[in-house]
C-alpha cells in the first residue's frame, strides 16, 4: 500500500474512534455547532478571504480551512478532533498533489502539519478560533441568502 493510502486509513480509523467516544460528550452540550460555512467575523468585507467548513457529529469535529500560503497561492487544511464540551484542539493538516479541474485522477497526500487550531463555540452559530501563530478571533456561521439574512459588515 502506498504511504498516502496508509495515512488515509489511519485518519479514517481515528475518525471512527473519535465518533464512538463522542456520544457522551455531546449530551453534555446544550447546543451543537451548526454545520456549514463559517467565517472569521473581522474578515468579512466582500473580498476573498479565509473560510471554514465545519461539521460536528456527536463529538466528532471536522473542519476544512480555505486560506492562502505566504506567496498568495490558495490552499486548504483540514482538522479532525473530538469536542470536549464546547472546545476542540486539533492538528491542521495540509495536503498537496490532488486532482484539479480537468486533470486525470490524482491522489493527494498529507504534506505536513501547520500546528494546532483551537475552536471554542459560544453557541451553535458563534465562537472563536485560534490558528497557529495567531491570537484567537471571533467566528460565526455564514448566513447565505438575501441581504436581509446574509451576514455583512453593515449587519454586524
């Protein structure tokens, strides 16, 4: 088996174990963070920026972070961990070499760990995130739709 396949199997086994351990913790929370697109509140300005795709099932937390490398290239990271109450700390994994639009089948591989990310939820729609090397900042569930229910700096 190739190394990237072993890494994927290992992450899948971790996810299964985390999911099995999570039901008791989920019962202790009064809310579950809403699945979907989240934004860094202070970065919502109508221009491309960082975004988060968050999903919580029982206490299993999974997040994709859409962001940029220091040279400006777009990239993404993922984090998988277990919520302890309303907080999760998990490694942010970086990937390379995957399929792009119009390419033949390509398999991505884990290219490194950017460090740990910590997320604390205040409610099902708000919280804070602390990325590696940064201070904690507010995040919130992005509400898409017409201008009356979409988040914008004017509605903050």
